[in-house]
């Protein structure tokens, strides 16, 4: 009798063929001691991603979308086809290390109150990334806008939602796990519900984690498990566009989880954030003329985001609470 599937891995890909190849290769290195299935949901890639999966990984279940349906909707399509007790959502630009998935499953098996877990996330340059963070609030977003969390990283009151004052390598319960790698208990998912498809890209991580906590499930960080996240694979082709998409997602999160007055305050803080970043990076660009490329890009990114936020259509939507 065939062993029942314990872990279902879902990977959403959009024009990330080389990263996807690396991700699938890493999953075949014994990262999970339990019976595992892999599903790839391709968002209408044009770089040969689907053909690569078909030609090299016949055991992987491939779902082809006829358009880019976004992160949440594509993951949900994969989730509906999963057979495992645990569902692992992994970005296509992630490389799974060691016995990562086994350790995450073992943690959940030993802690039945845990609904979601995540590993330590290492950047492509080998540095430890922020694998978890806090929920955004008016005060901590204001601190982030003024860069008070960077100026006073060990002062809790100024720490911001990135929470630099906490030990980010200690195991335990955390508010928001990095959305590039989640392992979710199917029982918990059935109660919490799918990813909110109103979020096209970004923001669904804060929303889903909040809903897990609200439903009474714990979110745990398991630092012994590790994965590399190369980052920005899908957004690299249009970084300014995706920067604005991230801001749109943040506004949607605030609309969904906060009252109208708080939404207006957050919008003002976000505008202040982008204005201050545009001004500060302009100064950097002027002072370091020979190295102004990155600073100039960040100036343009913040200016374009501000233009979108202060457009008549966006302002009208924010005031009406229909963002």
C-alpha cells in the first residue's frame, strides 16, 4: 500500500525558469523524510518554465494558468489539489537546504497548537534575512517613516514593525512569518481559509498570518531549518511597478483590518515615508555623483509611488475607503 502524502509543496512561478530549476533540484536532495508531492503553478510564463518542468520533472504536477493570476490566486489553485497533512508554500526563487522540511514537520507534530511554521531565510549573498516581523501599526509605521527604528534599533518603543530589538535567531512564536516559505497545517488552513485573492502580490502574508492568530493558531519560527531566498526574481523586470503594487497591498491590508480613521492616518504616514525617502536619497545622489545609480533609482521609485498615491483616483478611493 502506498504511503499517504505527508507534505504537499506548492511553487508558484512567473518567468523564473532558472530559479525554478534550482528550487526543484533542492527539493530532490532529501530535504524531507516524509512522503512528499510537488506541484508547480505557472502563471503563464514565457521563458520556458512549464516546458522545463515537463521535460525534467515528470513526477511534479504542473498547473498552467492562461494568465498571470498573481501570488494568492495561483497558490490557492495549487492548494486545492494538495493531498498532504501539511502544505508547504515556497517561492520559486528559494533553495531549500539540509533537512529543512523534515524539521518543520517535526516541529508541528510536536506542537499541535502550531498552525504555521517558517525556517531561517538566508539571502543570496549569504547573510541572514529577516525571517519574521511584527504587524504594522500606526506608531511603528511612523517610526519606520522617520527611520527611528534604524537610529535606535535597541529601543523597543522606536523599534518599528521590523522589531530589531528582538533576537531574530531565537525559536518561538512570532507575529508574521516571511511569505517566501511557509509550512501550514492543513487542519488549520481549513479553519482559517485560503489566501485572500484580493491581494495580487504582496500583503497576503500579513493578512494570512493575522487570520491564523485570530483563529487561535500559533505561528512558530524554527531557525534550525534553513532556506536561501534569492529574492526579487519575478519583480526584477519592473521594480518600480512592483514597488507600487506593494504599496497598494499595504493599503488593502489596512482597509481590511483597520477602521476608516486608522486607514487615513496610515495613508498620511505612507506619503510621509516616500517623501522623506525621495528627499534623503536625492541628497545621497548629489553627494556621491559617481555612485548615484542606486540612489537615483530609489528616488525615482519613491517619487513614482508618491505620484500614484496622490493621484485623484487614489485619493478618492482612500477617502471613500474603497482602495
